[in-house]
């Protein structure tokens, strides 16, 4: 849904005073038309939202992102690398998974080795993050498996 920016009170505060008054009048008339069930007045004062089935970015578009993380132990670093490796192995964002939309492939990274798609067609080489990635994390989880099971069984999600 492409939202009408005038419905957001924070964005209305960015308008010039005259424009803010006009928007407020339109919103008030829209609300009163809805309460009175007046179809013509409702159409005249409705917002500019437009429904969309979905949006997508053109295939091949390049994105960049950064991660800032404060790690206080080797376990923190290993856990971070394990999570990054799991994400990069099958990176997906957004919806429409059944159509293949939202699939991302890492091309390059700083301080982390990522093989080019031509070098590894199936998936990103998550072992390139380091030879022992996940070993501390796995040991940590294995030692606390029972406590983790108990906690997860208590989560109401």
C-alpha cells in the first residue's frame, strides 16, 4: 500500500501552516462523511493511498549494508559469525518467496571472505568467514541444551 503521507501526524507537522490547515480540514471532512455514510463527500475527501500487490527491485541491483556490533568475548564473535554465515548462505528479505523475489547474494565484503557467484554457483561459501566459525557457539549451545529447551518451551509465540 502506498501510504498517504498526510495521515501521519509527524509528517503533517512538516507542512507549512496553511497546508497543514487544509489537510486537517480534509481529514475532518473525510471523517464526518464516513460517520454520515455520505458516499459523494467520502470520495471527495478520501486519502491518496493506492493499493499495490507488491513492489520489487530490479534483478541485479546492488545494495550495501553495514553491521556494527559490540562483542565482549570470543563467544560473542563466534555467535555473530555463525548468524552472518547462516544468513548469507540463503539470504532472503521481504515476501513473495514462492516467486523467488527477495533472494540476495553477497558479492563482496570487507573483513569477510565471500566468493563471487561465478566461483560458487550454489551458495556463498560460509566457511570463508573463518575456519572455526560456529565451534564456540555450538559448544556453548550444546552445554546449555536442556536450559534452552526449557526456555523455548515456555515461549508463547
